C-alpha cells in the first residue's frame, strides 16, 4: 500500500483573480467540474493506495474536508501547518507521522494543484517507482518535455531512458531560453514535477544527514501536536523554528541515492493563465472560452467569465487572456501571463481587497458573499450546509435582519428559538446573543441586512462554536 501525501498550501497568485490567498487555485474547478484538489484525491484513491495524508493551513482545513466529502472520499490524516514554511517541513512532518506506525510503507508526495489527465498512466509510473523506493532509493518523477520551458526546474538523467527508472545525474535550476533548447534537444532531461516516492524511514534518514535542523524542529512540532476536531495541529512554536526551505534544496539536491521515473503522459502545474488556456483545449483558431463568453474573430485567446450574469465578449483579439469575476477583471497579453503575480503585488500595496480576498467567503458551515456595501449597511447572501451551524455570537456595533429565501433556518435570539421557512424573517437587535442553524437536508439560503456604525467581520463575540474557532 502506498500512502498519498497531498500538499495543499500556497497562494496561487499567478492565476489571479480566480485564485487568491483566501481561496487558492487547488480548490477551484479550473479545467473541469471538480477542483484540482479533488482530482488529485481521486487520482490517488483506490487499489494500492491507503487513506491520504493532507498537509494544509488552518484557513483551508474545512474546505479540504468539504471537498473530500463531496467526492465521497474519507480523509485519513489532515496535518495543520501553523504557518507557511515551504515543502521540506510539510513533507517531513507527514513522514514523521507515518513513521510512527509504518516506517517502511512507501509514501507518495504530490502537490494538489497539478493536472494529470491520464490517471491510469500515472498509476503505472508510480508502480515503476515502487521497487527502487522499497530498495531505499529516493524516487522523483520527471515529465517528458514537450517544449523548451523556462518556468520549470529540470532533471538530468544519468543515462537515456525509455520510461524505466534511471539514476539522477543532477537537478537543473530554471534555465534561460538557450539552455532550455539545448536540454530539450539532448533528450536526457526531464521537467521536475515535484512528485516523490520513498519510505518515511529513508526520507527521515536523508534529513538526518543533510538537514538536521529541519528534522529537529519537525520532531518537536509533531511531539507537541494537538488533535482538534479530527485534525492534527502541529505545534506553532516548534514549527516556527523550521527553515523556510523546499525539499529539493534541503535534501534532494544533496542526496546520492536518487532515481527518476520518466512520465510521458499529460501533465501541467497550471502555473499561469497561458497553461490553463492550453489545458482547456483551444479550438482551431486557438480560442478557449468558459462561462458566458463570446469570441468574434479572435485567435489564440482565452475568454472566461466566472459569473453567470456577466457576459464577456471579445472582438478581434489576438494572444489575449481575459478573465472576469464579479469584483475583478484581468486583461493581459498571453505572452506575459507570468506577470500576473506582479499585478497582485501592486494591488496588495494599494491595500485593494481583491488582491487576496475572494468575493465568496468560505466558512466551515458554508459560505457568504456581499451583495451591497455602504458606510452604514451591508447586504449578504448566506448559504448554510445541511446540519451545519454558525457560532452562538453577538455584535457590539450592528443589528441584523435575516430573510430566509430557501430551506429552513433554526434561529436563536437570546432565549427564543424558532424555525423560519421561505419568505419568513427575523430581527437581531444590537447586542443580542444569536445563532443560525440549518436543521434540514438541503442547503439553506438567506439574505442578511446589517446596519450599524461598524460592519467588519471582527465585530463578533463567540460564546459557543462547534468548529472551535476563537
């Protein structure tokens, strides 16, 4: 049995505005009906795979469980990183956790935001890497290059390979265009996919030899970890002492027992909108559209609308990227897709909310979005999952009106508890202790109208919360 370890952090700024810090690209359905994270889980579920370990941040823990439940997969272990510390601490924490019960059972480490359309071919590649992994090798997977890519690191093989595992000669940093062309022509270089296979014991031994400072901090973080609502929270103080370093730099580039498994199936890390355009399968004119989008006399262009009420029309566009959301629109030359992250940095410097905050705010109980906002009022649409409940709370600065438009709400206001159905409403006075629950079997939708001097999300006192938030 192989234990998948899915890395589920990151901000995904190169796919702004659809991917943002509050809701990064792995949770977004970019190229199909499911999110990249869900597709990754499905690809690593079934015969030969144990329950997965997911490593993610505290802000995403309920999104992870919700999206796994939506595809009918029970989570194994969900490790919570107290802060972002790159891939080395995350992978090592998972290895130490698995080593407590199965130190010699192989673990497959994979990012959760990659696209691999042919899951069968990928599973076959994993099987080819199993023998060297069980023999004590650190196995990495290299992608047969289709072009001279400068945005990826590369792997140099010790000898040509027709798909069989082969020793790694060296890692190559992201090259310039001339170096990339030379490596493509040589035929002994692959793209570095950042996917690894090894046993926990062998990886721990590699850290002990090459990065003992990471090992010490992760051992302490796991020893002091605390269970929390089915998650395992790594200790913040110990975790903060870990260097911010990738597994490549910490271990892989120093190890002498590396094996590469070539993979020639489709693969993309969706590192920019140009990659999304390619994965969407442009038509004979090179045009790819999504949502209510219309292209007239366009070539090599992506038009994408993320709102059913927002029509995007392109006329005579060439080599363009147009991505429209209710609160932000991206228009860019396709050749400059990598500069989107610079735009995000500029927005962040201006303190623009759109830089990091998604218009739909996902919570453990469901989600909400703002429909109208002014100085002294705010109108929200709130969706509560079946069986879910908001915290018992009160506010210092605002009162609220709730109007149920779909489903049934169980509402608590001070000592009174009652059920509201469609087209019924309730008033929540300023300072009243209140709670909203969905006792039904379908999502409950209501409109909330807030009025008051301050409408921020931090104007809240929680008295009881089943999600253990502060």
